[in-house]
């Protein structure tokens, strides 16, 4: 009985950002557990490599989002993964940089979720998962606007969870730590930064995209039927550490 809690057979999922990174792993994982997966991405060719069908979408354009949903008569699962980060201190940010980050990480997510709600209501319920980040709660220089948008997604999740509960729609967020994806390639190219990020975690390593599949599977399946309005951190213990300097010799 309990094994069946994770079975997604007969359910239709839309995974936005499915062409690469965390989104790709999630699309592949949901399909393996029985879901019919629509892989959506601005990179249509990449999306075609995963899922049962692929659709183009630019989440910053409302008409593109609406078109993505055309012809979908059933929607049980929605996972929204796209995110961008312009790594600069705020004093060096241009307004173009700021608008670019906000358009993808906040406005685009709002478009995708809002257009999905009527489909899920018609379907009698569903599960929505947004990808937040450890940056929603901990910040470092050069991550200001990105952190702002990821914190905003947490509040969006809470608001939606309360407002959509009457329709049997659950809404949650996954907050990864440092994951080896195209988004973090800039860090990985610098060996010192790469190692520093690994050492910041309790597990002393980066995550693989595939390690984000399990938490999402919990949230979208019957195994997570009583979970809504919350954030699951998959960060290798990053946010459990207070950052205190730990000298080689303990004080006497």
C-alpha cells in the first residue's frame, strides 16, 4: 500500500524548464514514476529529449505561457524550475539586470501558476511545486536581487496554498542548495569557489540535479497529500550551519 503512494500513473504533469538542470532531472523522474510529462522550455529542442511531449514557452511572455497550456485538458502536476542570476553587488546592478532577473524569477512564475489554476480546479485538484533556493533565507554579496526573488516565491507558495486549499490544490516549494547545473557553471569554473561552496555544506559536496527528484516526487504524489504551504530544503545542511569560524585548535 505504501509503495503505491509514490505512483503517478494516470497523472499529467507540466515541467517548465525541462530542457536542462534540475528541470530535466525532475521531468525524467516524474515520467519514470508513471506520469505523462509535458516538457516545456524556451529551448524546445532540449525539451524534446525528455518527457512524453514538448512545448515551447517563454515564461516572461504571458501569451507564450497561455499558448503552452492550449489543448491541455487535464493537469495534475505543475513544477516550475526556470531561474536566472546576475551575480553583481546591487551598487553595480543595472536596471536592465534587475528587470531581467525579476521577469524570469518572479513575474514568469506568476504567469505560469496563474494560468494553470483553472485547469487544476477543473481537474478537481493537483500539486504545484516552485523552485526556491537557500538564497531565500541566506544571502551573500552579489546575490541580492536573486535572493529577493527566491524569497518572494516562498511567500507566493504560502498565499497560494491558503487560497487554493478549497480546490484540493497543494502548493509547495523546493529550496536547493548548490547544485551542479548550467546556472552554477560560472562558480564551477573557478576551482577555489567550487571547493568553497562544497565546504559550506555539511556534506562537503555539491548536489547532483537527480538529488532534487526525490523531494519533488514526495510533494507531487499521494505520499505528500498533507503537505502544503511549506518549503523543503535540499541543501546538504547549508542552512543548518551558522558560519562560525571553526579553528583547528579549540579554545581552552
